[in-house]
């Protein structure tokens, strides 16, 4: 029922209090493994999974500046809505986001700093969206990937301008952006509920010209997926 790729063999499995899988060889740095659990098993109530369960496993590394980019920010949600922060893993590495620090370096209040309390392996190419209200984000925007939607309080962010900074658990600066409502399209009025999207992953985060309003055809935001305004060059 259980298997792992890339040459790993399962020697033993313990359930209940330990819940451990014992492998025949060590997991290697830099390799992403896929653990598959076939759906041909049930819980104590006799319930079977609808599909095979597939998990990706890896030894996480420490991010450096440029490995992860702030990709999209909704700082002025519509009435009753919620902010979100989207990060994209631009590297070929895997990171554990638990313990990362989200801050507004323009704020002096206690709500200007939040620590990520969710354990999640951030894989290459993923678009993780952190928000205090995942249900709102899922219901409001198109084609949201629930697996990349993280329930996480964010620092207080001003509706007109502000900052969002991401730092690793050991204090390494990952990325930071000073945003302003003037980055939005001049044709928008008001801009409540419109996210700011990064145009180019390789261009500077702090370049005001590297940000623009999400397309109206995408419900004004693209959390958990490539930006509507993405430029290739």
C-alpha cells in the first residue's frame, strides 16, 4: 500500500502513537521524493479514500536572498474581504516555511510582525498564498489551488501604502517590498479588492515599475497561480 520513489525502500511502518515510516536508506539532500499511499485501505470506521494519497518529501534547506520572491499582494481588500501575500519559489531548492517572519517595517505596533506557524514544504515553482481567511480567497478568485493556500495571520498593512518583509527563521532576509496604491492602474477607481502583481520575477522587487494591477478578467487577483500581468522579459 505504501511506496517511495527514487530508490527508497520502506522497511517498516508503525501506526498509532509513533506514526513512523522506516526507510532502508537515508533520504538525500537535494532530492524530492514522492510517497504514494494506495487507496485500498480504510480507517476504523470502514471509510476508504477516494483516490491514492500522494505526498512529496525532501530535506529542506535555508533560503537566500533571491530564492523566494514576493509575487503578489492584496493590501486593500474589498469590504468584508481579507489581505493576502503570495510568494513564489524561484529556486530549485525546498524550504520549510514554519518560523519565517512576516513584518511591516513601517509599523511600530505588535501587529506589525507575524511568525508563520504552519508547517509546509515550499517546493520549487510553488506559489504559496498566505492569508488569514483562506475561505474568502478561495471563494473570490478563480482556480485557487487549496494545497498552496496557507491559513496565516499577516502583519497590519496600510490600505494606501506600506511594506511587507519576509525573513527566514534564522534571520536571513528573503524579500521585501514597499508598496503604494499609486502602483495600480490609473484607470482604477477605487482599487479596493485589487491585488498588485509582480511583472517580472527577475526584476527588482523594490522597482515601482515592476508592479501592476491584476486583470479584471481574473477577478482582480491570481492567488496560488502565475500572475495575469506576468512578463517574460
